[in-house]
C-alpha cells in the first residue's frame, strides 16, 4: 500500500495466543508485512477447553476471511439458558444469528481456534515469522515517556531450558505485548503489582462427547449462583454434524471466604489432571436443561483446575513504542463469555490505529498511535473487568438465588421481566456487542472478507 513507509515498520508481537495471532492477522490485513510473532511455548497444540466468541469478534474474524473455517470447527450458538440450582428456568435468550445479529456467536474449542489462527498466520505472514520457544525477558527503548526513540528492542530466552533463544533479540518499530495474564511486559511496567487477583473461586473444567445433542444441539446452560455454578455448552461442529455433542463443562465453587483480604491465587497447574472428588459432591443432585451434572463429571476422563483470577485495571497500557493487548492489558473473570472477544477487538483497534498513523503526516509517530489505541480500548475494558466482578450477566442467577433460595414456580414472581431483561442489555452495551451497532458495522464491512476468498 503506497501510504505505508518503505521499508515497512517492523512489528514485534510477544505471545501467540488468540490476541497476539489476531493482531498479526489484523495488521497484515491492513497492509503491514514485516510482522514477527514470538511465543514462549516450544509447541502449540490443541490442548485446552471451550470458549465463546461473541458476534462483535466473529465479525472481525469474518472480515479476515476466517468465518468458513470457524464454522467448520465450532458451534453456532443458538441460545443461552439460565437455571436455578434446583433446575428451575430463569431466562432463555437467543444468541448470535438466532437473535438477529448478522453474524453468529460461536462456541469453540480454544486449542482448535488457536490452531486455526496460527495456520492462517503462517500462511499469510510466512512460517519463518512465527518464533516458538522465545519467551520475552526484557525490552529497551530510548524514551519510554515520549516517542520511545527511533526503535524498540525485545529480548528473548528459551523458556524450556532458560538458554539463549535462536533469536536472542529483535529491534523494531513497535512491541505488542500479548503475553497473557502473567505478562512479563506488564510486570516490568508495574513491578509492584504482584500476582493476579484471586476471586476466591475455582473452576474445574472438562470436555466429554455425548452420543446425542441436548436441547437445540447448540444451547448453553448456566445454572446455580455466584458461589456455586455449573456451565455447559457444545463446542464441536464436527461432533454436531455427526449427531453427537462434545460438551465443554465448568464446575465453579467458592473455596475462600468472601471478603478474605488474601487475594493471592492458590498454586495450581492447569496442565495436570485433578481428582473429581475435590469438587463433584456439591453437584451430585444437579440437573437442568436435559443434563445431569454428575453424569457429565463422571464420564469425563481429564479434569483440570483453574483459579478464577483477574487484575485491577491500570491507567496506562502504552509506553513509547510498547503497548499491552488482551489479558496482558485487561485480564478479566470468565463471566459473560467475553475474554477472547475483547482481545480480538483490541487487535482490530490497534491495527487500525497504526494504519491511520502510517497514513498521517507523522507516519513514524508510533507512540501517538499506541496512545489512541489505549484511549479507545482501556476505558471499556476496565468497565468490563469491574462488571464481571459484579457477576455481569450472570447476576440473574444470584438474584434468583437470593430472592428464592428454595426455588420458584415462575421467575417473574421473583424478578420482574423488565429487571431480568435489563441485566443482559446493560452488559451487552458495556461489552460492545449491542445488536444494532454490530449489524451496522457488519453491513458496512461486508466485502472485506473477499480479500481472502482464495486464501481462507
């Protein structure tokens, strides 16, 4: 593109998760070509559990030409159903295309989704631009408070053995730190912040294939209340097409008293299987939406443990030629099915800010572009972090539990219809996936995916 400088600015991305890879693809789509992605893991696999991608993010992926592949691996979510711990229905609402959005919502296996993004990045950027086993350890720039000088240098080591990486350092025009909730870049910027902030609740997660779908075959089930919750939804398009259902489930329990001043997370290893006896008992009698929670737990071979953590919002992400993205910038509780979505929105926003700057009369003022990105994305994501601490759209579960702990015959006797519906509508506005806004953008950008019609 003629408005990009020659040679092009070198863009360094630390982290090949959903945010980092989507940033690479978004930058490439805007005409940037000198992009390098560094990942601490020595190997990326399809390990992981399920996630949801909201229409606002699916639209971005559609415009990157990735919708057909996402449709192949994921499930186009049809509805979200909330139940009390007694199995009494609280609220059922259509989702994605079934709710009138011009693009779907997807439930998908996180590992398969990451591999989809990785394959696209290798194809479009070149395999030689993806550097595994390169953990970010330091960076240097001349003037972090101003422009950052003329460049920024990122330094790497091999995480597997702590030795020098094959590329021990790289100098570029910008460093995007998409290195997760335990971000090294964020730790250097905020050395006194400490570990992530523990909610007092732990998530136990697993996946199991059932011989048949439940409800619509594309339904999400949310049951319980703030301190004891069970979530289940199908995540495999391939299983669904075979008449089966690969169910991702989450059992959540409070393990530390509310108000405990100790917010240090317990030591866990999410890659190791844990015994079901740790959590299964309280869910033994739970059933709703055609699912018996004990059966799901019992039939799952591998269960993993995740402390539910986030981080306090900070006042600043961008420092000279460095900026944060995704969980490194705004780690949030997995409430509202929103973490991956916000990282994808970050990626698109950052790419557009860098492009606008490249087209301006100050194309080399990277710091200005990163500041605009920060001003655009930091306030809404900080709102989401705090909304999720207040249970976000899951607040309907807590209200029903507090007002009718022994159950109810009709939810509207407990929570008026207007109050019930307003909770979800308020959260959608905060999270940026109001239907009208998404649909207007979808119409305006309808032809963008054609750029990749022969490459997707």
